[in-house]
C-alpha cells in the first residue's frame, strides 16, 4: 500500500483566496503579498520570510507582557484543558472563573467588585450598555439614551435609540492662551449642557476611555474626571470607564481609573486581561450596581456563550500572575518618563507637531505647518499615511499604526516589557521615515 504525503498549504495563496482581514482594504492585496506573521518573542515578531519586526503597537494595544511567555501560558491552558475544557457561566460557576473574578476585584479601583465575563472588548462595552439600561429598569425607571464622553466604540450602541457625543480632551488645537482650568471648565460645561438638553431622566450612562485612543492618546486635563464624576452623581447617571486598552498596566498603573481617580460605577476590560493570549473580557461593576439584581426574580438578561470560559480564565490568571511576579506594571511606571523623553526627540522634525500620551500609550500628530498647527487634508493624508508611511515603516521593520480618524497621527504602544533599546529603535526608525516623508511632501 502506498500513501501520498498531504499537500502543503500555500499560505499566501490561501490568505488571498479565503481570509477576510479586519479593517483592511482587501483590494490592496490583489497584486501584493499578505504579510504573514509566524512567530514572536519579547517585543519582536517574525514573518514567513524570516524578516524581524519591532511590534510598537503590542498587537492592538494588547500584548502587554509581550510574546515571550507562550510556553508558560500554554502549560496553564493545557492543564485546564485536561481538567475542564469548557463549561458555561449560565447559572453555573467553575473554579477558574471564580478565581479570576476574585483576582480582578482585588486589583480593581474603588468599590468595583463584580465581574460579568465576555469574549472581548466590544462585547464588554455592549454588555455595559445593556447593564446600564437594565439597572434603571430594575429600579423601576426607564432610560433609553446615553450621553457619551469621547471614545469610538459606537458599534456597541444597541437597544438605545439615541446617543449623544461631546468634545474630546485634545488640547493641541485649542486657543494657545487658554489655561488648563479654563479648558476643563469648558469641557464640563459642554457635558452638562448635553445632559440637560437630552433630559437627565433619559440618560443611562456616560462612558469614556481614561485616555482616548481614537484621534491619538488624548489625556484628560486636571480636574476633568473629578468633574465628570460630580455631574454623574448630581444627575444620578452611571459612569463607565472603558479600560479595554488602558487597563492592566498600559498607563503605568493597573487601571487608568486608579491613575486619574475616576471612581466609575462600571469598567470594561479585555485586551490586557490576558495580554491577548486568550480571547476574554469583562464588565466590572460595583455592588451598588449589582444590588437591584439581587432582589427576588430580577436578573441581568444577557449572556455570552464563551463568557468566563475556563481555558481563557486560566490564561488570564496566569497573565496576572506573570505581571505581578515580573513587576511589569511597575516597570512601566519606572520607565515612562524616559520613554516620553525619547519620543519627544521627534519634535525636532518639522512634520511632528505634538507628542502626547502617558505610560506606554502615545500618539505623534503630524502637521503641514508647525507654527500654525495646520493639518493635512484628506487627499494628503491618503498619500502620506497609506501611500508612504505605513508601507515604509513596515519595510523598515517597525509595526505601529498610522491613523487619520481624526487629525493624522502615528500611534505608538509597545509591549509593557519594552526598554530603552526598543525606545531608541522606535525613534530611530520613525525619525528617518518621517524625515523622508517631509522631504517628499516638499
């Protein structure tokens, strides 16, 4: 009897024929190869041709411990697979979900104490919206709207017929003589006017990211979140911190809510919960929010098949163990100033208008005129970001994100294990490529 060896899959061809990439112009790969990443270690990745890249975006702001813990994580997953590969949290519990809920509750700021597990960040935000509405229903009220402090997870708006947006905390394009206190007062006044115009009795939740991702790492001015908390208390509105990106060390603290003393009623988490070694997220709620659902026949009418999946929970527990053991959050706190100082060398370039962010979460805003802070128009952004910067940076071995959902920025958010060697490499490559971009523009 003879046998034929199985035909090896042509990954490049199969990727083009069958794989639909996220947030990707698939037409761009008609005549170009799909980048295929095959392995990672520390802050670095390698593609199918053996080329090495520095991942200055940590996957998607998410591989917090880097790529070097696969064996340890794999052992945790395998041990759980042998014990209990799956069971649901629908009316049942299992040890890993209980342990993970307890562990995160011990880390969470303020009185956040209850965890509702889901499969990722978008599900966490959607679950928070649903919970906010049902919270008021359980109290005998009906609220159908949501005032929203900036953040871009609008795809999670379900069951609400109306959503209101308010201005973000970007100071770069504000009047130069405006003080920080004046900017804070301006923002809070707009938020209060938005709440009043909508009708406070119709608003279930204010939701925001402690440092906003979309538009590029907007940090809050002094007193902003304190004012937001006071407004939510005054109007009896739930306050939700979207910590899908900022949680688990990204800003140099376990949570951005802790860093800025936000004191939210709800918090959404995902990416850094497992450092993306497993697909898991959660809504973290205070006992006050949980209280109406503890009475009689009331319940939070929502569920996710894989929420609290035992293997995912085991991986997340191992991730937190590693972060504690290897002092990864402390490392960000100890090196964030030198990271900022290294990135700020790019301000010497005429195309770099602003370097903003905190911790290991930064954006570099690109400008046409540094004195007037004039930005690029849509056509120029297309040519600059997609036509040159993205492919040039990738070619030079640096993975970051060129984003023009607001003004054009380069987003930099490396694994939390990065050190001065990586900081210098990021700035060296970015400096060369941005200098060339300026020359091409002119």
